C-alpha cells in the first residue's frame, strides 16, 4: 500500500543542543534503515520548513504506524497521512 | 526542480456526459505525454476523492506552470504546489 | 486494513426529485452489497447532517477506492479517509 | 446512544518519563474497564498520530462525559464528539 | 438529553418567492409543533444572519435527527450539533 | 439582551493542584452569584471538553464583559460571544 | 450598545445589471436613512473587496438585526457581528 | 489613511503580576498619547476577550507600524490590519 | 505606500468563451496602463493557479481600491490586501 | 526562479534580551549578505506584525532552502513559500 506522509518537526526551544543533535543523528540512522528496507521510496524536504513529504510503500496501515512511531523524532512531529491508490492515467514505468 | 502538486478536480454537475468524457480522455492523453517526457515521475490517486498527489521534476516554476495549465481539466482544478528540496536523510538510490 | 470514512452528500438543489430518488435507491442497494461482503462493518448517520461516518475493512487502499467510487452518490460526496491501526488498549473481543 | 469520539493526546514535553508511564498504564486499565462494561465497542489508533477514533455506546451524553473525564489522560486530550444515529442503509447485523 | 444546535439557512437565489414563502410558512408551523411538544426549549436568531442557535431536549440522538430532518428547510440548512451535559456549577432552578 | 457565550478553559499544566482547586472553587461561587442575579439562565458543559456553552441575559454588552471578566478563570479562558435576538418562530412560553 | 459589523456582498453573476443597479440604489438610500438616525456612525469600504466594516450604535441586538435585515442587499451578504464595550484606555472625546 | 486594527493580547501565564501591571500602565499611557495626537479615533474592547478593535487615522502604513510597535504590549499581541477606504454610501458627517 | 495584493480569479464555468476572452483582453490592457503609471511594480503569476501576487506602490488605500476596482476582472476576483512598510534589514537599492 | 516567501518570527518570551539582540544583529547581517548577492530583491515588513513578505530570485528550490535555513532566526520562524512564474500581463521593465 502507498501512503503520502507529511511530517512537521517542532523541537522545544529549551531542548539542550546535544540532546537535539543526538535525536537527529538517531533519526537519520533510522530513516536509512527504513529506506534500505524499501519502505520509504520518496523523501523530500519542504522548502523553508523543518518538514518533509514522503511516500511510504508498506504492507498495511499497521506497518506504517510502526515505522512512523519508531522514528526518534516522532514525539516531536505532527504527522498527516493520506491513503493513495493507483491513478488511472499513470503509465507503467 | 522537484514540486509536490495536489490537484482536486471539480466538474460542474450540469456538464454533459460526453463533454466530461472528452475532457477526461484528453486529460489522460496529455498526462501520458508529460510522463513520457520524464516530467511527472509520481502520480497517485487520493483514496476517496477525485484528486491526485504528484511529484513533478521540472527545470523551473515556469515550466511547471506551463505543464499544469496545458492539462485539459486545469480550468476545473484546484491546484496546490509545494516546492521541495533534497532531504539530508535521503539515501542515494 | 481499517479505514474511518466520512461521507458528506451534497445534491444540487435543481436535481429533479425522481433522479434523486433513483440515485438514493441505487445507493442503498450498493451499500447493502458492500455490507453483505463484510467490507463495511460500521455505518452511522451524523445527527443533523446528510452525512455518515463509517469504518471499512478492506484488503487495501485500492479496494477502498473502488468501493467508494462504485457508490452512485459518489460524484456528489465529499469524502475524507483516515487510516486506522490496532489500538494498544483495545481488548480482544 | 452512539457517539463518534476522536481523542488527540498532547503530553507536555517536560513531563518526567515515569509520570507519563504511570499515566499511560492507568489509562490502559481504565480503558479496559470501560470496554468490559460494553460502553466502548470501537477503539482504533489513527495512523501516524498519538490519537484514537472511537465509538461509545452509552445511555446519554451525561454518561459519555463521565466516562471520558474519568480517563487519566483526559487533562491532556483534545476531544471531539459527534452524535450518531441509525443509518437508513445499515443492514441488520 | 440536551443538544446545542446551530442551523444556518441558505436558500438558492433563484428559488421563486412563493416557493420560499411556502417553505418558511411550513417551517414555522413545524417549529411550533416541536416547541409545543417540549422538545425545543431554546430558539434564538443570530444577529445579522439567517441562522439560529437552539437547545433541544430529546430522548436520544435518534429523536433529534428525526426532528431536524422533519423541518421543511432542512435540505437548505447547514446544521451543527454539540452534545451537552449538566454543568457542575449550574444552580437548581 | 441575550448572548450565546462559549467558554473554553485551558489551565497551564504546571499550575499547582491547590491553586487550580482554589480557582475552581471561586469560579463556582462567582457563577452561583451571577446565576442568582438572573443573568446566566443557561449553563451547560460541552461533552468531552473543559468547556461550557451558556446564554446570558444582560442589560448590555458592557455588563456582559464585566460579568465575564469577573470570573476567576477568565485569564485562562478562550471566550466567544454571539449576539442573539428574538426568533420569529419562537412561541411565547 | 456598540457593535462591529463586517458585511461581505456576493451578488450572483447571472443577476441582470438593472436588478443589481436597483438593489444598490435602494441599499444606498437605506444606508443614508440609518446613518441619519445616528445608528451607523462608522462605515468604511475594505480595500480590494466588495465589503465594508462598520460600527453600529443601537439600543439592543434586536434593533441591530432589524436594521441589518432591512438592507436591500441583506440576502446577498455574509454578515459577522462582534459585540463591543468601552475600552479602559479610551480617552473621553 | 484609515486602518481597522484588531489587537489580541496574550500575556504569558508565568509573568509576575507587577511586571504585567507595569506593562499595562505604560500601555495605557502610550495609548493616551496616540489618541491625543488624533491618530487613534476608535478604540473598543471586544466583549469577552482581552482584545480590542480600533481605527487608526495615519499618514501611511509606515506610521501605523511605528505607532503599533511603540506599544509596550506589542511583543505580546497578535495584530491584524485591514486597509480601509471611503465608502460610497457614507454620508458627510 | 506599499501593499501586497493577492488576486484569485474565478470565472463562472458557463461564461461564453468570447465574453471571457474580451474580459481578459481588457484586463491586460488595464494592467498595462497601471504598470505604465508606475503603480504596479511587482506582478507575478502563482504557479498552478489562476492567481497573481503583486506589489502596488500607491499614494493611499483610496487609490489602491480605485485601481483594483477598475480592473475588468474585479467582479470575479477574490482579493486580499496586506499593508507593507519598510523593513529595517532592507538595503538601499 | 522567483518565490514569494512570508516569514513570521516568534521568539520565546523567556529568551534573554541579549540573546535576542545578538540573534537579530546576526540576522540583519546575513540578510544584507543575501541581498548583496542579488538573491533577495524584495523585502518588506508586514504592518503590525513581526513578519516580512519577500521575493527571492534563486537558481532553484535547493538554493532557496539553503538561504532560508542560513538565517539565524530560522529556528524561530514560520515560513511559507509560494512558487511564482512570469505573469502574461507583466510589462517588460
């Protein structure tokens, strides 16, 4: 199944820099793992924001929630999920 | 340049069926052309809506506007464009 | 997969009564078919509105979109879809 | 009476982990009690969010408010309630 | 059960004046019936709008929906329903 | 004059429990005074929220503001006021 | 009593020009009457919109509603009313 | 030039009372100065809110910004500005 | 004075093509006149929309309203105006 | 490429004055650099707000994101980006 996901990150302003750096480092590592597993084929930064838009390719909504909630920055994210389906005008790639 | 585009189509309820069919047929044809040119790599239907979310890969905002406004359904669409950039956690594919 | 679906129906005020009646009769029939297939376990009217909130139990987002777009009232609906997953506090029934 | 309820949880970022853990454990326990009493037949997590959508089957709005405000996480929740009624296309189960 | 109801009326501009007058006359008659039955204790016009805010005192959400959808202007209304309960600071009257 | 008033209370999460208790006790006392003066004939809790919807019967907007700002919880409230007038379909009570 | 009123006018595009002209002429006449009565001390056009912001000085919300609904353009207006009161920093004029 | 200005004040809940009192005292003083200069002819409190709606009569947007940002409460305000112009139905006063 | 202006055009779908073409031709002509007068220094199309964002350099809000309402497409536009002032970090050009 | 950018700054109220002053000084310096490079041709303050609207002239969305995120106040900004293109009614300057 395909889902469009938009994640907006809001770190508290009083979070110590080293805590934030550690979170971001672990976030990147976890993002790499999920990409290597083929579950996160599209990942783009939104220009001007601490946010991304992504496409996930997963077996189910259950799996998507497990992946998203495994991200170290998840407690600081506002996440919006849109279910996608094949478009009739899409060419076979 | 990469852009996320969401298009929501609203055909007037009193449009004759053959006019709508013709519009949709020409829309599909034009969508195929743009995809074949490598400009529209992601095209997905939003579940439950007459809408799509897409990624366009274009040279500029000027080109994106020309492509979008060349779609036969453009006068009936509500289009939202989000500029994207490389995400630092994205793996090379 | 489980999805929460909210459908809001807006029939044009100038639609002839018999056309509307026919649409509604066919809508009910199709709704019965989908329920009998076990795909639409929850279906409730929103108090005070020509709207429903529903839960669909489907194999995929693709199937959900096919079911929703097969409803005769679909062209007159505003549909919002929310992907659901198991809740950790849910008791086995 | 049937109500759709959406609960969105927002714990303060500076809440100590053990306080949050205790709140969540007590929340789960209370959720189980209400489910065992047959008052909370539908409980689903929203994919990607610390939120749920639920259906409550209660005697009145008074009872619903008592149940919701008895949840240990209630002070940290944003709760939206929608009154439901029987849908004319719903099949007897 | 008590419900706050806000009804906003939007008549199509091309509705003939006699049709609108007839609708409004029947609306008033039906509103009187429901008030006489003790089901509609509060009914106020919103200053500056073709809208009202009301309190209904009904047995259930089912009954409220039946009452609202029996109003001749119902097809032209946007209705919002809020479930109410006893307030702990309310004095016995 | 009649006004619909909706008050939503948001206490800071770090407010000490005794301070909050004291505020709430004084709020209840003041609410009783205003009700006894006949100025606050309708007061209902919104199901699922720390909020109320009320009708005030006052001499003027000046008086309403004085009453509302005399509430001990006023600094923590989001208050929305809607001016009301007699509805032409309202029966004499 | 003082009220801030914002009126946004939306004439149907298919209204014949002479009907619209007549409406506007009668609107102006009625607006002059209300101003001469001292009830409408502030009346300003919003730059770039077919809209105004106004202050009304009336005896009650009832009177304000009667004045507003007596305007020939009232059926084509979206009207928002905000109740005002004396500001503690306002100088005597 | 005429501008409608709406100012909503939000003081942090942990601001010491004497700091807030001092801010408010200086705010009043500055408001008096601007009024005496003839720049702030309309100033009203919004009923039920720590907010005002005002009309400023200034030479330019530059002057308006200087006046607004000179208010001691400015850092705690959410300010919305609407440009106004003469209304064609306005009577000479 | 400087103003940011966003204009969104919505032509009725049933407007005859020649009427629309004539409107657009006269719109362009008028836009050229205003630019030549030095009043409209910035004019950009929003990518994907029948909309523009502009900066106007005018003597007053009165002049801005006269210019905007002189545009042949004005009756079909939704216009939002934002008053601007010099930015302290702006370099002399 | 041309982009409209709106930046709204929200400094935490408990930020020490010298930290805020230092941030603002470095922000101004960096804004000057970007302007001198010809990348930020329009920069205006929004009247009444700690906000600006700007036009950036950049090679790509990537470059725009790098410029915006290089601003010292970026972590405290809410930034909205709108892609622009040539307007057909724009005169050659």
